[in-house]
C-alpha cells in the first residue's frame, strides 16, 4: 500500500489502467474528452480493486450509466460554493485557494506557473494541500518528490497515463521510479 495516495488521471488505454491498478492506486480517472464511452467500458471491465472516476468540465448527471464511483470536475477560480463534488480539480493562486473550503480528496492543480514559483511558495502549496488532505496535480521533479515524501508532506498525488508506444507496450521507467519513492 502506498504511503502517498494516488489518482491515476487521463487513462485512455488498458495498459495504463492495469499498470496503475497493480500499484493499488486510490482511483483511475478517465477524461471524457479523451476517451469515448465504448473504450471506457472496455478498459473498465479489465480492472478491479480501484475506484473509477470520470473527468469532465461540464455538468454531469449520468454517473450510474457510466458505473463510476465519482466525478472530477475541472474548476477554474471558482468560489467555495461552486466546489461541490467528491473530487474537484482546482486551479488558482495559493491566496485564492486559502479562501476556499476544501474537502478531503480535492485536487489542487498548478500548471506552467508552478516552475515560476519560488521554492518557498512551492512548499506553501504542498503544506496547504497536506493540511487540507488534497491531492496535488503538480509538475514535481523526482528530486523534489523524494524530499517531500521523506518529510511526509504529501497527502496525495495525481499521476497521468499517456499514449502507448504501440498497442500493449509502454515504458514505465519514470513512473516506476515515482512509485519506488512513494513506497519508501
């Protein structure tokens, strides 16, 4: 079992789904803009033991039809009243995030702006996420992940699936290194 909880995001192929399920991640998340319904069901039927989430930017009410455990809504700079789902991916500055009410399991995302933040500001993001039991969706370097994992500063991470090199074949060297760090 991983010390740091993991959501595997953007799953679009069976190879990724089975890889992440074997690592006992918290959930597999399928982006409905990147995978069609038939592919989703074909992949979902091959994995067990993990929660299944759907990612969307739009209102969504057909959760039962998709046989999923939850929805991840992508929310940009919204008020706390707009953050209602079990899992929500929130992009905003730390000063805005600190004004919102978070629930365990929410996802805090920093994209390109992450690299422009000072080390101190990056650490504040990470501490804020830990205090609020939020998953981090950040472009962390391996060396930084090692440091934060050793300090037990990370509650959870979002890792991503990706394209296969060819059907059924993909290199997982970088992800294996991340999981080795997480397992400590």
